[in-house]
C-alpha cells in the first residue's frame, strides 16, 4: 500500500509540475508563434508532451486504482473522481482543441486551451494536496 502511495505522490507531483509549466508558459507562448511556423511548432509540442505525460498519467491512474481497490477509502475515491474528470477534460476538450490547432493558428482556440486548462490545473493540485495530507497520516 505504501508503495502505491509513493508512486501516487511522485506521479501526481510530476504532473502538477508539467501542468503548471503548460498553464503559465507553454500555452501563453503559443500566441507568439508566427503563422508560418505554428503548425510545425505545435505538432512538435504535441508529440513531445505526449511522450512526457501519457506514461506518467497511466502510472498515476493505475496506482490510484490500486489504492482505491485496497483501501476503499472515500478520500481516495474522491481523488479518483478528480482524476477521471481530468481525463475527461483532456480527451473531450483538450485533444479536439489541439487537433484544431494542428491545422491552423487560432487565437480563440488558444484562449480556450488556457481557460479549460485552469480546470485541470485546479483538479491536479487539489488532488495532490489531498494525497499529501492523507499520505502524511499513513506514513
């Protein structure tokens, strides 16, 4: 159980770091890319971030599922609901938005990315705070 908590803490912390960099640096910088190089730059970003984030997101999900399975603790169930919301926002809103941007520079779509990413940022940080609090009690 402590192993899964450690994995959860590490993966959640890592993903919070990435989401904060994305929110405050990466997405706003999309406004500054010229139209001629935007599609190439965006494709390179999406390919790179997918390799950096997708495996850790899977580890985070698996470790939290294992924690919920072994503990059946409602606090962890809430964290899992937060995580499922993050996944839903990612695949229902963020991926289609990136697909639009892969075809052309669109400042409205960039604004949409930034705004919806605030929800994911809030959920990931909230989840981390809860996991830290609960883990502190367990260790």
